[in-house]
């Protein structure tokens, strides 16, 4: 098959340093599949040549297709990251309230009293007899709950390092059963980390039948380390507040310390 066989495109390239016997330059031929005609070397790369223009257009089309595929892969990757981030944020939003509440109970942050579950620390405490603190009690009911709720005592005097007991009273004056749940906080807020409750009725659903009235105890102590806090060394008044809400399926309570 010759260089100019049908289906091939051949171009002669002159070799200037190699001459034939007749004095003319040798030509190297470059053959590619094509439309069966030769392309002279002088016309290679000429934008007016139809074959050259066709091949350039094919290359541009191929590059455009590759760029589009690359952009599609990038868009899919970014979309996957965004979906994962959205799912993660939704999960965190559901978990943030109970986690924050647990953090407040453990640390006493935001005026939330700490929940003491062990007895070793209580038994080992040394009362600070010369530092008496007056504890006052406050009770509120959210507008959605038709209950009567009040403290049975307005104030008591507590020595840091000694346990104390107080009571609240709640009554359902309606003709139907009602479930309530309470939040609490302490003022001043910084005292919350030293105000430890051993037993209370907070964050637990309380069912009161029609016209039922109950006493709700609060067993607590003030950590004697409160006197070592320079900002609370002169603190002689602490207020414990409870707020009751009606409990409904899927409802969220207000965060402790930010009622």
C-alpha cells in the first residue's frame, strides 16, 4: 500500500541537510488516517486548511467535554459535603439542648444548680459556721399551665457545708389531669456552681390529677468552697427559682438559667 492509499493523509517534511543525487532535499512523509489526500508540509498548521480546522475543532470539543465532566464531578463532591454538613447540623441542634442542660448541671454554668448524686463529698464536708447565707425561694408558672405553684417557705438560713431541706407546693385546680415539668436557676449566677441539689423535682414530668395537691421537696447544700471564691466571699443571699411548664409531646423546655 502506497503512502497515498485511500483513507490516509500524508504530508512530506523536507530534510534540509540530506539531499538526493539530483540535488533536491529528501522528504520525510507523515501519514495519518484521513480522507485520502496528502497535505503538503508547507500547509501544516494553516488555519485556512479545512482538515486542520476540523481537527482543531475536534480537539476543542474534546477539551470542553472533559472540562464539563470535571465540573460535574466537582459539583457532586461539593453537594455531598453540603448535605453531610446539613445533616450534621440538624443532629447537633437536636442534641444541643440536652447536652447543654447536662453541662449546666455538672458545671453550675448560667445559674444552674449542680446535681449531686454521691454521698461521699457530703459526708466529708466541713461546715463554715461563720458564713451564714440566706436562701430565698421563688416560684413561677408558665401561661400554658393552669397550676397553683408556690414555695412553702419564703427563706431559710444555710451554713455552707451543711444540708438543708425546703418544700414547694403544687395544685391542679382543673377538672382534667395535667402533666407539668419544671426548670430552675440560681441568682447570682456564679453561685450556681456551689449550689448542689441532692434531690429535687426538676426536669421530671409531674402528673397531677384533677384538684390534686402535692408537696415537692428540695434537698440541697451549698459547697463550702464558695467562701474561697473572691467574687462570692461576701455573698450572703442566694435565690432559688423554679418555673413550671405544661409538658407536651415533642415540646422543648427553656434552657436553665435563661428563662
